[in-house]
């Protein structure tokens, strides 16, 4: 806040945006545009709105009155005062272009995610693999003793469909859209295939693409793009899809308990989802660009996660098991041979993130327990700062 006129905090519903901001900035006035009277005031009399909610101010759920941003722009240009506006939103579809146009050069964008495993550990919470996959990382579940994840996510989906999807009017058939979400959960960690989903859902491939964009803009899914060189023709260039929260994906798949998770054929995919999202959170929470990719070619060579920094690639394989296994590192060895000039030369040669104990080195590779995922994705690049 010390460097910007305004800050926009985007993230999925109920990921803790409001709670965090109120905790960090208790002296700010607070306006929630989900409230009907507050929303009406913002729409019809923005000057009175800022009389009732004077700067510095937190404006929650700005997507409900995006036209208020024009007034924010005018007030910023008139007063030239740093750190006066914090804007939150859980639905970017009608908002992203408005923020870019109205507040260009006046706003910083912060992407917020559900709780990270790192944050849970700092609070003394460390769940076993299967319990963590079912529970997910939404803050409510860890603030309410006895909360039931399956019930929470059922209400979460219904709220999302009714408050976000129905209101933007981009989806005419909510039942088919919900079915699409369930089918997509069954493809977490897999390549996106719009044509196959189109046949199963019963809508056009174009509609599937549009719906996927809606979920991504709502921060409910994360698209992981492949790393490839332009000259490489045998590399898969289709992205993968992951859910922002494994608890949400587990609910959509009908997985209610850790015992069910242990037996489910998609447990490995959901575990990969958990690790990929933990890597993303680690990068975003420290203000770094994600720079996360995967690799797959036509010969079956695949790397689950690639971190690219300063044009150097760090390699990660994700395995749900608990035992050390040289088979886990086979693909990283092959990739390093194929793209030797791109891969980091520092030890270890790559990292296996799994459910077992952490070892700094085993046959030239590190083995990292998934609870410690974040430690491998901390940026080693110091930000460039102008010094006058």
C-alpha cells in the first residue's frame, strides 16, 4: 500500500480476502457491495457513498458496481494520495477490463488463494495426505471446529452458481454447467480436451471453452501451460487444468471421507493438484511471477512441474506414495539430457515431492514431503529497484 494509489485483491469466494484486509487495515472504513443498500448508494450517489465510507477505504466485491471505479479514478487524480483504496473481487469476468481501463497506472493487482499448507503448519495444523485432499484449504473449515467439508463445498458450489454465474448471465443452463464442473474435476491434472467435454456435456466445444474461461476468471480453476521450445514439434502444447482447492474437486467427485480418497483412482491426480497449487501459492504469496509449467512429448516423457527463473529450469515430479524410488526420477534424468543447456546445474538435479520423509539428497535428487512444497519454489531472483 505504501507505493500505490490503490490495490485490487482478487481471489475465489471465501478464501479470506475480507478477513485478512480488515486485520491488516483496521483503520480503513469498510463498504460491502453485496449489501443492497450500500450497493444502491454506490450506484446512484457515488459522492455520498464516499462521504459515508471515507478514504482510506476497503471496497468489497467491486464486481457488483464496477462503474464505481470511474469515481475512484477521478478521486485518485484529484488527491494524488497514496494507499487510499483497497478493492476486492471474486469474479473477474465483468471486472478485469474495467479495472485495467479505469485505473491503469494507478493500481496494483494482488492474487489471493486459499490457505497454503505452509500457513496451516504455522498455525500448528498438519493433516495427513488423504484428510488434506478431502478438506482442502478454505479458511472457514479451519476456523470452525467440527466443520464438515462435504457440506461446506456443497453450499459453496450452490452459492457460486447462484451469486456469480446466474448474475453475469453468461450461462443459460446452470444444471449443465454444474455437470461440466463435475466432469472437469474428473480431469484434474490432465490435458484440457474441449471436444471430449463437449460430447459429454451436450454443448458446443466453443461453449466449453467459454465455460472454462469463466471458471478460470472466478479463480476456481488454474490452467497450467506447457513449456516448449519453438523448434520442438513433438511436444504437447495443450494446457492442463487444476482446481484452486482439492476440497472443491473432491466434493465434485463425490469423495466425502479420507477412506474414500485412499481408494479412489483419482487420488494421485488430486495429490498432484494439491502440490501444483501449493507451488503457485508459494510464488504468489511472495510477490513472484508464477513461472510454472509442465512438459510432455509424444514419446511419453513428462515432467509434472517446471519452475523457470532467469531462463533456467528446475524440475519437479509429484508422486502420492511414501517410498523412495529411482523410477520417480527417470523422466527428470531424460529431460536433463535432452535439454541440458536449459536445466539448472546446481544440486540436486531435481526434486520428487511425495508423501514420505524429506531427504536433501538421494541418488542426486531431493525427496520432499508435500507439506514442505513451498520451500522449493521461493524465488532466488532479487527484484530490480530504481535507486535515485
